[in-house]
């Protein structure tokens, strides 16, 4: 296809080789426009990569291929043939006090595990909370206790939430609690099972199966990079964008560094999936102080995976992942990669991925790999899930800036950055999770890139209004994505709409 817009005659520079960046490069290449992708790491895929160590493959978290966005689904099957996808049953459970609780939750299973006595105590606690609710219901804890009682709250809401976000639940806002429990919850399952059944209504179930590339999500992005380059694009690995040069109200070039050598790439447009705070710091000439302060005030939760090789027979459960609601260990979730795909593991062996949210530079982040592997094995033993002596090998993967951090000021900070870019470098387009400081899933990150490319060819999508909070993204329905996801968003209203997956507004962190 001939490029209809003269401003795209020179090359588009794409910063980041994750799902958003590679989607943009692929879509541009299909339209006949050249692009250069700059990826600072030595592997594509960003947080959706598949790590390979000694022939074992494992994800950074689990990455289900499920979407309600039709163009994204078409993209996946355009890049990978159908035979490279497995259809996997969705199985996840909560592990608490030595017992597995089905998730999505089932009343019979919950009652069986809690026991009649504890279930009755939970109902009594629930009834007391209805009579004497907490005075302060502005926060996550008080809101939940008022509706479910202290016992259910302490059993099934508090621990996992605090592990993921690193803050007491009493400091998290109630509006996030309302989002998280608007569908099926253990509380309603137990209470509905024991109390008279009046006005019962069916709750839409979560998806029961999903697609998954047989060699993990990285297979998608490795193949996408190959196809994109075959169409004329360049994907430069180990190459970091260090400066975005702008003049006369536009970005004109990107300075990239590889092995200590700098290269300047002229750019008709820059599509950036690098963290938006890093993008701001890269502008040359520098941004005004107030914009720089807004960037410096954006934070992230970082992610650490401890992958443990064990005999297949040592893992008696077939869950894809297990939520760990136990305060005696730090791991928040355990991935079972043999259940994601038998092609990820070797004959007779399995790999378990213990997940931790941390802060870059803290004692967990800086701990020696051997110590983290040993601790992971001990935690499995403490939980009673696996004999630590069965662990044959272990690997550690650290992923910085995995979770954009929402505090009371983040929306205003992002809006300030957007406003400056709109005036001074409107041909710079932030996309994706870190590029937009949005807690998005892979499919919505890809969609922001698709719409951005369409905008380069004359469309007028408001990419910042791609919204996955309007309806839980795994509910098994498929509305038209452009009608559903592009609800107009008022300036400064990022918290209410368009923020990506549901995430709490957290307390302000100390200045760095």
C-alpha cells in the first residue's frame, strides 16, 4: 500500500519491543511504511516474553490469550498459525490454611473447606458487621468488613491484596473494593449457601478456557519480530533510546545507544512504549521543571519470579496458577507451567513459578539468586505443597516496572505530561502499559498501538480512552471493541475511566 501521508515518508521510530511496540511495527509494515524498533533488552516481548533457561521455558506471570477486542484476536492468528495455539482449561484456586478453594468460587467447596463451625462464625461475623459496621468505610478494609464481616475479610481479602500492592488494605480506597467484588466472591458464596435464598440472580461466569501459544507468549512476539523484519522493518536489540530530539513543535530524531556507540535516527513519528517517565527524561531540549517533576512522581511495582524445576509427579495439582492467601510466605501466586503447556517443560519434569511483587533495590530484589531459590523451595515446604528436597534447579527473573503504581496524584501527573507532549511533540505517541502508565493487559496494550497506527493514516481515535474497567475483561461476552472501549474520557478523569485493569489508588510513596 502506498503511504498516503507525506509526513510518513521518513521512518517511524518505535521505542520498545513488547506487545505494543511490535504490534505498531507490524501494522505499519503491512501498510508499506518502514519502522525501526529499538529494544534495550536482548529478548522481545517485554513483560509478555517467555524466558528460556537451560531449555526450560516460563512466563513473567501467566499470559492468557483471551480478548474481547476482535482486531487483537485476528492479529494473534495472523502472526501464529492455529496449530501453534493450545486451547487450555482455566483452572485456578486459592490456597489458604492448607486447603484449596475453587476460583471462580463455589459455595459447596467453600463450605466444605471452612467447615460448618467456621462457616457459621463467618455468617455471625457478617451479621454483626451489618448491625455494627465500621465507622470509616472510605477505605478497602472498612468497606469490605461492613459488607462481609471481619472473618471473611481476614480469610480471603486481606493477605493477597497486601502482598500484591505492598500496602495495608486499610490504606486502599473503597472504590477499588467495589470493583473487585462486583462479581462472584467467596463471601456471597458462603452467605448465600447458609442464609435463605431470596432474590437469587445468576452471576455471569468467568471464561473457562483460553488460548495459549504452545511455547509461551514469547513465541508470539519472536514470530512477530521475524515477520515484521521480513516486511522491511528493523528490530534493533540491545539498543536503548537515550534522547528524543524535538524542534519547532515536533520530534525530529531519536538518539539510540548500543554497546557504547550512539546512532541518530531521523523520525517522522515516534511511537513509545518505554515508561512515560523515562520518555519525559529523554526529551532534548529538556522539558520544563514542572513536567519533569510530574514524571519523577510516577512509580511502579516491580516483579520477581523464582522458577523451580521439580519432578512432574511431585506436583499433584493441575491448576494453571494458585493464589497464596497465607501470611507465612512471601510468594503471592504460583504458576504451574506444565499445565500452561506441556511444551514448556521436559519429559518427567515440571516448572513452578513463584511470584513476588517487590520494589527495585529492596532486599528481595538484590538478594542472591541462590538465596531466592532456596527460600522458594522452603516456602513450598512450609505451605505443604511440595517437599523442598524435590527441587532440582532454580532460576530467578527480575522484571522492573511491571505494575504502574496509582496514587492520588498519578492521573494529574500523566495529564500534565500528555498536555506538554500535545503542544511540543504531537508526533510522539505513548502506547502500551508503561508507555501510558496504565495497568493494561496485553490485548489492550496492543489495541492502543493499533489505533495509534490508524491515527497516523488519518483516523482520529482517542487512544487514551481505551477502557477495560467498564466491564470485567474476562466476562464471557464479546461486544464490538470500538463501540465499547472508546468511551470519551474527560481531562483529569483517568481514575474514573480508561485507567486500564482495576487497580487501587495507593498512598503516596516517599520522595525518592
